[in-house]
C-alpha cells in the first residue's frame, strides 16, 4: 500500500535518530532516492508480502503485529519518532527473496520516510561496508548457531527416547527369556510324566479320558478369570484341602498354580470322576504341568506382544514410513510419545489421560507434532522433578470452537510471571548448564504456529502449569518444508 507523496526535507530526515550521524551529502542522497509518504489510518504492509520498502516513522502512531493462526496479534504500538520497520535485512547478500516478517498499520495519519529495499541495500553497502559485513556475520552466525544447537536439542531428545525405549523393551524381553527357560523345563517334566503314565497299568479308555481332560483344562486356563488377592487365597486353601483329602502329595504347592489357571474344586471333582482312584495322583501331576505350560506360553505371548507394541509405538512416533503431511488421530501420536518417554518419567510421575475420543482426525505433520509433545512432556517432567516430589502430568484433549486443544498440565512449581513472556524466545532456558538448549519451546512454537497455523500458550500458577496447543480442525495450505530448527 502506498501513501500520499510529500516533500522530503534533509533536515527533517537528519533529525531522526537513525540518520543523525549522516553527512549532508548522505542525507541529500536519501531524500533523492527515497520519499516522504503520508498514510491514512489502516494497513501499510502485510506479513509475508515481498519486502520492497524500508520505513522510518517521522510522526504518527504505528502498530506492528504477527499472524497467529487466523488472528493478527499485536506485538508493538508506538508513537516514537524514528522507529523503523520493513525491509531491514535487504542488505544481506545471499540472494534470497525477503518478505515482511510482520504486519504494520497506522491508527492516525502518519508520515514515513520510505526507501526502496534496493536503494537501502545499495546505501548500506556503499557507505557502511564494514557494518554490513559485521551484520551479515552476526545474522548468519546466529542462524548457524541455532541450527547446531537445534540439532543438539534433537540429539538430546533422541538419547532420552532411546534410553526409555531400551528400558521398556528390556522388561518384556527378559520376561520372555525367563518364561522360555521355565517352559523348556516344564515340557521336559511333562515328557517324563507321560512316560510314567504310559508305562503304568492304565486302560486305554482311562488314558483317552486323561487326554480329553488335558485339552479341556488348557481351554479353561485360556479363559481364567481375574481374582482379587483375597479370592485367590481362599480358593488356594480350598484346593489344597481337597488335594490333601484325596491323598495328593504336595497339594499346597500345586494349588496356587491351579488357581492361577482358573481351576476350582468343582473342576477337580470332574477329574476325579473321570479317572480311576489309583490314577488320580498321576492325573493331577500331569494337569499341573499342563497348566504351568499354558501359563508360561501366555506369558511369552504377552511379552512378545508388548515388544511388538513398543516397536509399533516407535514406528508411530518416528513416522518413518508415512507421508509427512496426513490426516491423523492426535491420540495415537500422544500415546506413542508417552510410551517412548515412559522410561524417563519413571514411577514418580503419574500420567493421567483425559482424552475426548470423539474428536475428529486432523490434517497435520505428525512427526513434527510428536516433537512438540516430546518437548512439552519433557519440560513438564523436569518441572515435577525439580519440585523434589511425586507429581502428576495430565494430558487432555478437547474441542475449543473450531480448533482442537491438546493440553499438558503438570503439578510442578510453575513458571514465574517475570519470565513467562520469554520462555518461547530462542536460547532462553531455566535448566542448568548442559541440560537444556533453550530451543525446545522455540521450535515447538514454530511448528505449531508457523507450520500448523495454530497457537501455543501457557497458563501457570504454582502447582498448576498448563501448556495449551490449539490446532485447526481443517486443512490450511501445507508448508512444503519441515520446521526442524529456528531460522
């Protein structure tokens, strides 16, 4: 948008603090290449448009804003003469097209000194070559530093996730190994018991009945009900008494296995009725090995299923085999991230999932949202641990108007009011040296706001800190490049 062109006075331009050290020749060149423009209340330029002009306010009131989702959020309002905005990086020599980083509007008739970006770049490079080199070095050096530290941030997160995943995989793997060893021992004893039974004076029909009972016992184990400790103890006593009354040796050792397999006194009465009295001892021993074998195979199945689930969660978290932009269920992403971080959270952090499962799937970059979840969960766990006691992390989802809310609430000490406005700044961290890079929340903000056109905000009082991610329910124009580090 252009204003009404007005006369340019080198004396008036030279009175602005930005130009007060320039020579009369330099001021004359500025007025010959630039111009003074008067803008009526309204927009001057919009964020994201090509940065074609450099603006210095002479008099009036200017408002700068940044786009957050569908809203423009005011970041600065001033009437100070000499403030500047627009194509402030036009002098950079990387050849990249520049765009306005914010939007500017005026609230009253306002005069600006306006210089085209090309003229501004030429003026800077001709009169201040050393300053331009220093500013370029500062700009590109900051980019390189942010990129390097951002990479370290991801490596730290990867190390934490790897440690947690290794811990989670080790438990079911070790359980499967132990169960397999025990199963081998039980099968060996079963073969011995089979040999004893086969060599005994038992009729063919009796052996057939025993095999039939074994099959039905295995089916019963697969459907064994869950008992409370008190119910299990009472049933063990009943079974032990029955076994002792029927002359079965070691009944007190067999009873717990039978209870775990879902057998009761009525079932043992059916066994006793199906076999001869002299065969009952061998039949009970045979069924004991059957129950133990079934229970061990169930334990192996549960352990290997757990391993498969963990591998699936890691695959879901990394999104290695999926399109970068897709329609996703945020609950699946949250669950995989929580599982990946469960080893780091330990037993001191209680996790509560307050999900609204009726929420629709949303278009998103799932791998990058997982990075956001990781950063926010890691911060919450650190806050809880810093309080020196147990705490609760509540992950809540809900629909707020036309956006999906994902809220991470922790019971840590809270974010002090004096730093709350700085926590999303690059390199700002409250963690000890070596434990934080200060880029986690900055990267998260960029992913949520710039990438997904959503919002990320914090509400905090001691004992109740809530980081809230708001994501649009419908697709926006996808950004072709992933946000991996600040630029």
